[in-house]
C-alpha cells in the first residue's frame, strides 16, 4: 500500500503478497462486504435513480437560503449523523471489525466515517445537473449557501463529479468503503497489525473482483487519501467556526454521535 493511496497498485500476481487466499475465501469475503453494504444503505440505488430529476424549484432554493444559519446547520448535521449511523452499522458487519479492540473501532470510525460518507454521497449525486439527494429531492449546491461553507460544499460536489466519472458499481463502492474504514495507517491505533491483516485481505479480494470484471484500470483513478482527508479537515474547520459563532445552545442540540466523532 502506498502512503497516498488506500489501494495497492501493483498489478498482476504480486510477489510481495505474504499470504495466499483460496478462491472460496475470496468469494466469502466479497459476499461479506457486498452484503454489509446492501444491508446498510439508507437509500437503494433504484429509488435514487427514479428521483434523479426531481429537483427543488428556484423558490424553494431561495427559501432555504433565507433560513437562519444555525437552523440549516442543525438540519444538515442531523442528516449527516443519520447517514453515519448506517456507516457504523456497515463497519460492524465487516468481518473482523467487531473483533478489534473498542478503542481501535472508535479510532477507525472517527477517521473514516466522513470519508465513507463522501463515497456514499456520490451514489446520491446527479452529475448531469450537479445536485445531491437532500430531504426527498435533488438539491443544487446553492441550497446549502446559508451554512457559510461554500468551499466545503464545493469540494464535496467536485469529488462527487470525479467519482461519478468512474461509474462505480455497488460492489466496488462497498470495497472502497471497507478499505477506507479498515486503514491500518490511521494514527492512534493500538493494534495496527490486526487492521493490517484485515486490510490486506480486503485488498486481495478487491483486486480479484476487479480482475474478474476487467475493471483494474479504476485503481489508478480512485481519489487519493489526501483529497478525502482535506475535505474532512475542511468539515472540522467549518464546524469550529460555527461553534465559535454560536457557542453553547446550537452545538448542544447536535446528536450525540456527531459530537462523539467530531467534537
Ligand atoms: C447517504 C445519505 C445522505 C444523507 C445526508 C455537515 C455540513 C455542515 C454540511 C446527505 C453538509 C451539507 C447530507 C445532508 C450537505 C453536503 C449534506 C447535508 C449518502 C450521503 C447523503 C446523500 C448526504 C450527502 C451530503 C449532505 C447533502 O447514504
């Protein structure tokens, strides 16, 4: 694994691999990851597809823009938290995750949940008109204007554009998410080796999946760690600015899971 990528880029039969997985083992792992994803998605791909062209009217966008900052923040944070609850559920279903020590489970979720949200966001993104599924309809970037985070939202939308261009399947997205979560290079891990083994197994299975579907070319096009990290850092910065602007009350109303992960 290279430091700037979640995915090892050595093609073909790598001599570097220290262990061999049988086809059965690979298939079982693929089944596990794909099932975990299928069971923990708030919105099914088919449903998102049907609603793709249901967008907010300009009047509705305007009414969002005129709402108070703290009101929109609270609403967005609630939706983000709900989405993260599903991601936590996804993590818990990945084989090996629950056997990690509780500290490391928290470390991985704190670092990875928001990154996985970005991957999942691309499923709910219509790249033909740059809108994202939000409260039942597709919303343009302007709807989030009153958050005061246009650079954050802008880079989230940009990332979705790059991800959409790859046309990722549900299987691929499931693997990308699992490998983001089980990243052994996260700081503060107590049992790095355990995560390393899980990550290597996922890496083998992912490459096996890509090989059989002739999709290995996407490996070099997936977003780099730094890109996801900088969006997560921007989110933390914006959150801090908001907390300074609205000390007390506003943040106290944020859901406990959000506070646990980001505050
Ligand atoms: C998920 C479903 C889902 C749910 C909520 C945090 C902040 C201050 C601003 C969606 C972010 C604003 C989010 C609600 C905005 C970019 C957030 C608010 C996939 C992801 C998705 C669609 C979230 C995407 C990001 C949204 C729109 O399965």
